[in-house]
C-alpha cells in the first residue's frame, strides 16, 4: 500500500493485509440511489435535478460522506448483510485488480495523453454512464476514473507511518474523509491506485460518489 515515489501522503509504502470482502462492480448509480430515496424519503443529492447528472446509469454524485453511510445502512436493513464503505486499504487493493503493486487498474503503463478516453475534453460536463467501462482484473469498473469515491477512513497524511498491518481502518478521528479514484472534472481522468484524496465529510460535490463494500466471513 502506498508509493514512495508518489505524493507526500502516499509515503511510506508498506505492506498490509485485508480480510475477505466484496466490492461493487460499479459506483452506486442514480437508478440505485433513486430506489433508496423512494424507500426512505431521504433528501435528494445536491445535483439530483441537474440534467447533466440525471442519467439512470451515471454514478450518483453530490452525496456527502454521511449520506453514503446512510445508504449503506439502508442496504444492511433490507438485505441483512453488512454493507459499508470500503477502507482505503481495501479500495487500493481492489483497484490493482490482482496485479501486485500496479500503478493503475490496468497495470503500470501510463495513461495515453491524447486521442484516448483516458484524457477527456477540458469542457466535459458530467461523469460517464457506468455501463461502457472496461473492468480491471477483478471485474471492477471505474476504479481509477469517473468520480471520486468515499472511503470509510479519516484521512491523515502521516497515517501510513503508524498504520497497523492487519485491516487498517484509518485514524480514529480527523477533519477530512478519504476518497479514491479519478474524476471527470480533471483533465487527466485517471488516478493511480495508490493516489489519495480527501475532503470534509459534509461536502457534496458533483465529482464525488461512492461504491459499496460487503463484509464477508
């Protein structure tokens, strides 16, 4: 986990062990989130009625960390299973798709700079629908692009120096929640598997969504 050649908060690179879990093939979509809204009467996401973000198969955006956690709690209640946000360690391991220490979900090659879907137009106005994505080695799509995805952890740039080996959960407290993955608003759409981002958990941005994890025995 991490990258000694990466940004300041990716150091030091260190080995961790995560327990068994499952992860959604895609980030949660508008269609899925609509079922949650209908069942619970929860408030609509910030950009819910903006046509740029309304396609049923686009990732839902404009949800805070707290709203993502509430969605997971609803899934737990209706299924009897333990759905939750992934930890940073789980999310990074899953992004590599079974390729040890891969820099990107497809391997170590840098994304093409021009003439490819890895670099989109500066004027892009919305995330892409999830259905056309190419999966990584674990069958997971959009692990490095489209929207930032909330993780369960608090973010601390110094945490890697003291992280436990077994199932790290992040710091006990903080001011920002961690997120992973690239975003449609960036000129370069993909982020590296080890790249970290973070914002305060109450914020609701149009390039922030989430995907669910499922605890397994």
